[in-house]
């Protein structure tokens, strides 16, 4: 899989341009973190994204994992590089209520 060749600003612009599509997939919010967010990415870096799924993200149970995989595949296609997708914010933090 290819590694990110875009800058942080370019990645954020791509995500903003596809906001409606990502929301239609059930994403309420998304946060870029890791080396790309800090602008310290190297050739071996991936794009780290944390999502907060909306109420209609999945039907529950194992459907959740299928939706996460499909969303990750979508993000890989949009960004053109490897994506590490998480439901939690980095360092064990959770989304505010």
C-alpha cells in the first residue's frame, strides 16, 4: 500500500471535500492525529484517523466491524494511502458527551 505523499493541509482538504459522503456513511466527526497531524510523517507513515460514529452508523453487533472496514476502504481510496482507523481518540481519550 502506498504511503501519504500529501501534506496535512491537502489531506484535510480531501476529507472536507468528501464530508457529505462520509456523513452519509454514518461518520459524525473525524479527527486526524499522529505523525500526519504533527507534520512529522515519513515514507513509512500511514494516516491515523479517529471517528465518532453517528447513531445510524450500523445495525449493531458484527455489522459494526463491516462498516468500519468499508469506511477504511473508502478512506484509502479517497486519500490514496494506508489509513489506520480508530473509534477512540489517541491516548485512550474518549469523545466528549
